[in-house]
């Protein structure tokens, strides 16, 4: 999938003539006038995006571009185009496209949250858990493959060569399960060692500190301080000093 997306991107990116045809096809399909201003055209059309296997965001954008403009793609007769479009017309390829279309935005949302410049410490672990829950929901409902099978007929109207046998449908369900399960495991593994530390950073959120009159105020944050100290100051054994500093910190937030 990644190789095909990159080849498709290069096919249009390095040929102004092919790219112009692609953009014209998109405008025609959307039943828009070719006399639109250039800025208006840019809002209607979408260029192919280069896929990158190491970045969720770029892979997500590449998949989204192909999904949205699949109908506008056209074969121009050359050998390169013939090979590419034969792959695009495979039912299994299209099914995988639907799986990625639903899965990658979930990962992109998490990625954007960390790249936004400011992240509330108290929200980090909940965001990670929400990402895993969203992925697990896709797996439980089988919605990506079911969506694909529900609209398959509309794609066969575009190209009669697109067919999906019962065996291929089962393969797609198995692929979906393996892919999403591995992604959940990947997210867990990536944040497993840092999750306790990230969760402990919530003590620096003044809104999370209980009122001085509330039960448990005197010991609030002690476990979090111990977690942070173990992670950042492993050679410092003076726990009493750390506790005094933590008490001073939480008192200063009220």
C-alpha cells in the first residue's frame, strides 16, 4: 500500500501535464465550472500526497487524498500508468484503503495533540487511552470493512474490474483485525514506560489540586512526587526534602 501511494504521488507530482489532467477531472466530476478563480479551484481539488511509513500524519493525508479523488484518477495508456491502475482496481487494495481511511485519523489526532505546542499534563494519559478505545471500537464493530462492502457496488460502476470474492472478504476482516490489534499494542508499547510519569505530571496542574479543607489534601501528590523523583532523580535518596518541596508547591497553588 505505501509503495503504491508513493508511486502514485510521484506519477502526478513529477508531470505537470498529468497533474493538470487530474485536477481537471476532479473539477469536472464535482460539476464545477472551469472558469473558477484559481483560489476557488484550489479549495475544490486535491493533489496526491506523499506517503511516509514513519509518520502517521503524512500516511493519513496520502490515504485521504486517494480515497477522496479515486474517481478522478484515469489511466493515460503508458506502461507505468497501466501497472499502477491495475493495482488500484484490485478489490483487496480498495478494501485496505477503507481500513486505513478509518484507522489513520485516530492516530493522526493523537499525533497532532502532541505536536500542537501545548499539552495539559492531566490530559496525556486520557488521550492515549481514548486512542486505544477508538481503535478497539473499530475492531469490535468491523466498521471499516463493512463500510467498504456496503459501497462496493458504486465502485464497480466506476470500474467493472473491481470484484471481491468471499475469500477476499474474509482476508480483509483478518487483515483489519491484525492491523488494528498491532496498532493498539504499538501505542501501548510506545507509552508504557512513560505513562506513569506522564500521569504524575498532573500535580503541576493547579486546577487539579484539592481545596485545603478537602479530605486527602495533606497527602495529595505524594505518590506522584515519588514517581517523578524515581524517574528524574534516581541518585537522590532524600525523600523528606522532596516531600517538603511538594507540600510547599501545592500550598502555593491555593
